[in-house]
């Protein structure tokens, strides 16, 4: 569900020197669809105030193969994204789960440990956007917390 171009065509016929030619003119219109506007992460927690200092915007494309799990981590900065393919399950350290479907946007948890899993049969493609500062990590890994096998 990203912004898309919508086209409509009108055919124009003209005769020139006894032969017919077809000119097609297309008008393209940009349409926008707001996917997300929130001040809370997906678990209902209020987002923190902006960081101080010079901002850095980071966009990352993640691809999760079918059956892949991402380890436990937390984000020290605000981030949000759009899932463009597949279905991703996000699990909080408290066990709360959020399933994100193709075309949906989400506001990620900030400062809360969680991980993601592709429980489906096809890859997940996720675009995430981070609001950070230079030298601030996008995420902090927690390898000391084991992932459970299902």
C-alpha cells in the first residue's frame, strides 16, 4: 500500500494522408495514502521525545527468509516501517505479539526488548525508517536471551 500512480488513457484518432494513426495520451495522477500516524509504538507505549542534537535519518530494507528468526534486541531510537511482502510476527519480551501483514505500517517499540519471526512460507520484505543521531546504534542485540524453538 505505497503511493501509486494511477493512469487513465484517452485515444485520439487522426487521419493523415489516407492512413490512420492512433495517439494515446495518458494523464497520471499521484495519489497518496497515509499508512500510519501515531505517537505510540505497536504495543501502545508512548514514543519518547526526539533526541537532542543533529538528526540522522536511516532507511533499511530487511529480508527475512521463511522460518527465520531475528534475535532479541531493542531500539534506542524511534523507528517505523512498512511491510511490503509476507507476514512478520513481532514478539515482546513480555510475550505480547503483533502480526504485521503485507502492506501494513508499524511503529516499533523503543527501549523494549523484542524479536521478529517469519512464521510464513515466503520471504518477508520490510522497510524500516529510523530517526537517530550519528553514532547511535539502530538496535542493541541481546544474545544472552535465548530464542525459544517452536
